[in-house]
């Protein structure tokens, strides 16, 4: 038995050493970085891209290069709350005030509460909240959990397949290994037709993380409860907590987080110079008013 433990222990060590050397290899392949790309490409980041591509350095490099390109044009870290606040008025997507059992940030999605028509803005809103969830991850935690409530959802207020595909692509390609699990709670029968199409866009790793939960299916309920404390889980998801989305309060928290994000990405200095130099106190400062240069990639 000791030999068997010893072998598995050595196996783990070998894996770990191989992984470390792959991280070094990927770093070398990507080459020197500067600006926000340098800030984005931490060791855990390299590890996530390698993990997503089964530790194939060539494929991981392609994936990471594409993300850096996407980030330099989409600039997800520069989206501020006031740009997407309208999308958040009904609480169709927001960060929960509780974590899952592993301490992960939780996003609650309620597609039945759709309140706008612009798919571009809907996507920016979701990307903003993903960036915000990552910003608020506890030390040592890389992933978030999603709870999706289908109350009020119908084909009429569902997103077009094209938008669903684009959303899935951004999630899979530019936020690899960020989703731990997504629970789809009690979707209506009609959702199955929509899902049949959407699931073809999912890579196998993402597909494994999507779990359907039906109140009458005890196994599915137990699986969800293994991730969430009953006291925290809202009644909409079969738990005991009363879920109340307060848009004003949530907006206040997001504006505070915008300051935190600006500080993290290093455009708070420009923010201060801009407010001191050109605007009066209390002027609303946004990345646009500062004319931020695109990050070097």
C-alpha cells in the first residue's frame, strides 16, 4: 500500500513539474509583454489557458493571443457601471451577496427579467459583471458559480441564437476556467429546444459544468445543495433566503468597485490627474473623458 501511495505521490509531483515547465514554455512563446497585457498574464492566467487546452502549449498560445487581441479592442476592464446600469435595472444579472461553499463569487442570472433590446449592451453588461466577479474573488480562488433562474422566461424574451453563440464564445475563449459550475434551475419544457442548439457551441469542458436542476429530481437538487448553503440559497432556487434586488444599493457597490478596478488596472492615476486638471470636483469621470490609450499587447 505504501508503494502504491508512493507511486501516486511521485505521479502527482511529475505532473506538477511538467505543468510548471509548460507554464515557462508558454511564457517564453508569448514573449515580452507590457502594459495591461503584462498585468493580465500572471502564472495562474497561463495555467488557466493551458488547462483549457489540455496543456497543449501551441493551442494555449493561440487562445491567449486571441484573448489579448480581444481585450485590447473590447477593453472589458474599462467598462464602467454607469455605461451598463440601465441593463441592470431589473436585476437580470447581478453579483449575489453570498458565496458558494468554496468561497466563490456567485452570479445570479434571471433571463426572464430581460428589459432591453440592444444585444451589444446586454453583452457589455454581462462582461462587466464577469470582470467584477473576478475582481472580487477571494485570495486563492480562481472561479465563480452561476445560478440561473428561469421564472418568466419564454422564447419571446430569449436572446437570439446568434447572441447566445457570441456570449458562449466570449466566455469560453476569453474567460477559460473561470466558471466552476452553472446551475439552470427549473427551465421550462420549451427551453429544451433552445438548449439543443446552444449546446453545440459549448466545448466539452464547459458542457460538463452546466447542470440542470429540477425541484422534483432529488439528485439534481442534492448536487446544487452540495455547492450552496441552504441559508444562502434564495427561495427561487429552493433555498431559504429571501432574494431582493435593490438596484440603487447594487449601483452604489458597483461604483465603489469601479474605483477598485481603476486602481487595479492602473488608470486611477489618470483619473485623478483628469479630475484635478480639467474637471471640477464631483464631475463624473469615465475612461472616455480621460482618453485612455489602448493597452499595449
